[in-house]
């Protein structure tokens, strides 16, 4: 198989497992509601070290395209540092949080496009970013090609060395008694880029958070909060919440270690955030 076919096969396996466990679900915004609210962040905050590196590629006169930008955790912070941000996302709930956060922060140079990236029309800018998005993309080649075509100067992709969806694998195994189908990460993405004639720069970003890939926040402070933390995420079928809670309670001391700063989840694998970037127009 080609690198792109191998990538797509991993996505297919993730979807097949989800369909088998979750069953046929009505059309819904999986990333709306409380999920979207968790992905908000103050645009006026001091940038962490990793986001400072991303921001260093953005110039004051740039139009910045945030592909799958969600509630604006990255894009709205960069809107304060460029001419315009365009957030293209297929989740109405995420975009509602983006617009509310922008209004609250007094940001007027950011707009939203409700669409899947491959279906979005007439999107053009100077720099495009896909941050923790490629784990979920089936047609990765066309996805990348569209980012290149939409970007006058540069493409940026950030992802974690252990893909964020894969961090739930130990909990998934505990609840469902089988291995979680892994989402593709940088090891699968880079061969796709090479096959496309793209030789990107790959940077390991400097910040090493307590919880790789999670929103920057403190550890849970109580036993109850820790259990609630373990039950978050798209991996768990809502109907299995009660059973999963009982299992987490039964295995609590294997899943968490109490530290002075709070309850630290032990199932998280050590990971670093990676930046994959290249100037458009540069091919082998």
C-alpha cells in the first residue's frame, strides 16, 4: 500500500471500531456543547512556549487559516498578531464557542466558515495551520494539497508524538476489554508528505506539559474530579458511563497517583508536541 492508503486504513479501523461499539448514531455534532467549551482559552493569555514557536511564523499583515480551528484556542490568540484569521470547521458547536470567545475578547478580525475543509470554497491566505486535526483525516493527501493551494507562504501542522486520541487506550482496554484502534500520527503522516514530494522541517516544541495533548489546566484536585476526568472523551459510549465509572473506581489507584499538585493520571504516555512545516512551492 502507499503511505496514504496505510494512513486511510488506520482511520477506517478507528471508524469501524467506533461504529461497532457505539452503534448507529443519529447525525450529531460530536464536538459541540460541553466538549467545545473545554477547548476555549483566553486569547489575551501569555503564550506558552509551544504556541510562541507557531506564532513566530505569522506576520502582522498575514491572513491566517485555522483548519479545524475549533473554539479558537490557537486561532484567536494569533488573531491578535495578524491581519485576519479564518477558522474553517465542520462543528457548529465549536464555531459558536469561537464566536462567543472572540466577542468576549473584543476580537473583530476573525471569521468562521462552517464546512469540512475539503468542501470549503474560496479559502485563501498566507499561512495555514492544522493543529491536532490530522489524527481524524481519512483523505490525507487531498487534505494536505488543499492546505498548500490555500497558503501563499507556509503550511503548519502540529500534533503530539503520541496522538491525543491514543492516550485513552488504557482506559478503553479497561472498559471494553480490547485494544483501541490507534489513530495515525507523525510516523504515518511524514511518509505521506515525502510521497507528495514535500520535505518539511520537523521541530520538537520546547514545552513539556504534565498532561500531553490535554488542555492546559491544573490536575484534578479531588477523587471525584479525577474520576470525572477519566470519563471524558469521545472514546466512551454515553450508555457505558455508569459501568466505566465503577471500573475506574475499582482501579483508581492503578490509574491515578496523588501528588501535592493534584491527582496525576498514570495512563498518559510521555509525549512531545511536534511542528511539521514547509514553505509552499517547495517540492523535491
